[in-house]
C-alpha cells in the first residue's frame, strides 16, 4: 500500500493537483490584494458617507459603513457610484462640510470612483478563474485515490493491531494451560477402558 501511495504521489495527476493548488493559492493572494484596494478606497470615504447617511437613511450606505468590502461585492450593480455622485454634489454645495484639506481630499477620492468598476471587473475575473480551478481540482482523481489508499492503510493497520492483540491473548492463555494433568487423566481413562497401560 505504501508503494501504491508513492506511485500516486509521483503520478501526473497528483503533480497536476499540486499545480492547481498553487494556482488557487495565487488567486487567493490576488483576491486579498484586490480586497485591500477596495477597502483602501472606500474606507477613506467612511466619514463623509456617515454624514451623508444621516440625511439619506439608505440601507446600502449602512451596509458599506458596516463592512465596505462585503457590501462592495454584494453590490452587483454598483449602486454606490450614483450615491458617491450625490455625496460629491453635497460636498461641493457644502451641505456636508469638513475642514478644507479633508474636504478637498474627499472630493478627489470620489472623483476616482470609476476605479470601483475596474475593481468589480477584476473581481469577476478572479472569481471566474477560481471557479474553473475549483472544478479542475474536484475532477482530479489523485486526491481521491490517495485518500482511498490511506483509508486502506488505516484498515490494514487496525486489523494488524487487532490480530497482535488476539495473538498476545492466546499466548498468555497457552502459557497458563497445564498439560500434565489432562495427560494423566487420558492415561487413566485408557487404562480403565482397555485395561492396558500406555505411555505418552
């Protein structure tokens, strides 16, 4: 079984599985970097969005204020972009105000809102690639064979352990058996039945 496992680990299927897992890991890293970019963009607008939310009472804004990254990925139609447009207008008309330096930085940040569309497209592409890799990983027989082989190994080891325990028990019992007494009984019985003496 261990030789069979070695064959599996050296097979093209297993090597292909390792390569797919590496690709999956790289995609996860790219996804994390993209999430960091989304967070970096949106978190800078949390203060003006919070002020804007007081008047707007919009559940979408509330979601973005609670967890901006999750809200972004849940916002399929990017309804946040028109909200950011309205926020920009409120800032320009001083309906919402901050100290001049912050005010200007918020307007600049909103100006770059089209980045959100790029992030969304990158995210769709990453999810698509991840889905394809996941399907390939599931279809790869190497891990199923490896798990099956390891299950058999475990069963064999358990069976060996059970057999060793039984053998040890039998040895202990055989050591306790006194054969001299039954021997004497057999000799006496033969003598009694056949009236002849025998030696064993």
